[in-house]
C-alpha cells in the first residue's frame, strides 16, 4: 500500500494530481459553462415551434437569439472586471442564481416581449459567469501543466455546449419548446449549491477602484455594436440607421479609451491589449466561433426549411461534432504540453476550413455517409483547438487581471461571432432571387459556406503567425515566460 507521505510527495511532484474538492469545483464550473454555450445554440431549433404557438413574426423570433447575444456579448468585459474587483465567488454565485431564475421565467411566460426579456437577462448572467468561472480556474491552478489540464477540460465543456445545442434543442423541442428553457433550471440550481460549497472564498483585488463611467461607456458601446450588427442585414448595411449606429459606436469607444487613459482605477488596463498572445487568441476565437455559427445557420436553414429534415434528424446528423469535442478532453492538454498552443490552433482551424469547403459538394439529396459525415468530422476537429485558445489567452496574465483577460477573450468570441454571422447572412441575402427550389437555395447558400471557410483559414494563419515573427513568442509554450509587450502608438 502507498503511505500518506508517499501520496503527498507524489502530489507535490505532479501538479495535475488534484484533491476531490478541486475536481468537484472544476466540474461545477464546467457544467455552468456548458449551460452558457448550450443556451446560445439550443434555441435555434425551437424557434418555429415558439412562433407557431405564440404567433410571433420571424423578426420577433430573431430577437430570441439576438437578445441573448446582446446581454452576453455586451456585458462580458464588465463581467470579467467585476469579478476581479468584487470577488469571483460572490459574482459567480449571484450571476448563476439570476441565470436559473430567468430560465424558469422563460419556460413559464407566454408573451413574446417577456420571452425576449428573459433571454436578455440570461445573456447578462452568462456574461458574468463565463469570465468569472475562467478566472476562478486560472487563479486556483498554477500556470503550466496543471492549468493547461484544467483549462482543457473546462473549455471542452464550453465547446461541447455550443456544438451540442442542435442535439439538445431537437430533443427538447420534440417534447415541447418550453423545455428548452426549463432544462437548465435544475442543472443550474444543483451547480449553484455545489459552487456554494466548493468554490473557495477570495478577496477582491487590492487597490481597485470603481470606474463607473468607463463601465457605462464600454457597455453602451458593446451593446450598440452587437445591436447594429444584428439588425444591419434587415436595415441595410449602407442605410443611414446602420451607418449612424456604427458612428455612434466609434464615438463611444473613443470616449471609453480617453477615460481609461486618465482614470486612476480603469475598468480595462489598456496595457493588457499589448499582450500578443491575448490578441492572437482573441482573433482565433472569433474565427472558430464565427465560422461555425455561420455554418450551423446555413445547415439548419437548408436541411430543415428546404429539404424538410426534422429537428431531431438534423441533431443526430451533427452529433459527431459534440462527440469529438467530448473525446478531446482526454488529450487536448497533453497536446498543448507537447506542441504549444499555436500549432494546435493553426492545424485544427485549417482542418475545419477543409470541412467547410467539402460542404460545397452539397446537393439536393446528400448522402450522409459519403458527403455529410466526412465534412462534419473535419469541422469537429476545429473545436479540438478550442482549449488551446483559452490557454494561450490567459498564460502570463497576473492573477488580479485574469477576469479581465477572460472577459476580453469571451467578448471577442461573442461580438466577433455575431459580426461574422451577420456578414454571412448579408452574403446569403444578396444572392437570393425569390426562387425557393432546393437547387436555387443551394446556390444561394454556397457563397456563405465559402465565407465561413475563408474566416477559418484567416484564423489559422493568425495562429501560425507566431512562427514568422522575429521575436520569440514563448507564450505559446507550456509554463512560458511572459512575452515582450508591443508598443502602442498614441
């Protein structure tokens, strides 16, 4: 038998051997992130059923998706910094409780505006739980193999939530669309009870002040940006309303930067944006999420609306993506420890792009085994690099700014994905000529698939650019030294 002393010695030499309590905390945080991702994509399958029962127009239904994105993408930056300033455990528990209450309310109301409101509140709550959960992990696991393993497991759950949304959406809609809202309630409440016990208490960052004006400007700018992008395809990208909104966004961001340069305790220390690894990871996560959500939108519209597939049939067809994401939890941290983050991100995104290009072979009677499945498997490989993106973004960041770094990364993902999806929608709309036959619709959707592939390729090139810079980017290696910061002009 192994003595307690030997076990203690083994734990000291192997930082990836964790206590039961530490494992419990990690799994609890993983479940919450899975719910966040699930809520982004699950609602899409239920939209036709919701519209039929509540007699909602297509434009109103769109806001069930956009309302969540507005709350999530608009407040992520504030959510991450709030966790640093007020305490991660406190912020996480409050936000998770709000998420559970809003989920319950969404499953009970029968009014379109109230349903949209619950979606916005859920997005708002997720904007606090996502970066806070990530910062709890990065401050409780030492940088290096232990953190790489923890982040790999954590982000696989997040990617699993996004990629499994169609599956769970199809299953729940088959029972009744309200279950897409009610499903997260008991899970969120159980996670809340576990987090109360398992997440350790922490102290707010010392010397931190409250930049209320900066928070107001940044939140307003992010909300307006997401709103403008979401509504631009309908209003017109060159319309006076869209151009005026973009101009207002620029003014708000300029005001925010001016405030952050002068205030004693800024909401965002602008110097954090000099971290090459954080910027590179943010661009990569935009490419992964933006291209995938665009592809998912196209597949859902074509397979369900044009070819008449049921939600459950489509969900089962895309199941391999979720399975591949789940399996990657076993080895993704080991890949990072061996190869670093940049090669993994670059290769997986390049493979993902090949999957999108294979979908260009889509016809009006596609064979699942010879046409769809190979492309779906390649696209699923793209999510295998998702943990490496999160590791790359948070390595070398001080503990008191982990929430901020997480907020920057998650904001890039949500807002960037919304922008890419909006552009994809505009491309599809520009090629529509009123012919709804399967062949004509396929011709309409193909440019959107090409754009999704292009976005993924650009993301791969950004990730691999680490090998072509003159300065060594040690941030891409396990337990890396902090890299030099870039000089900002002005």
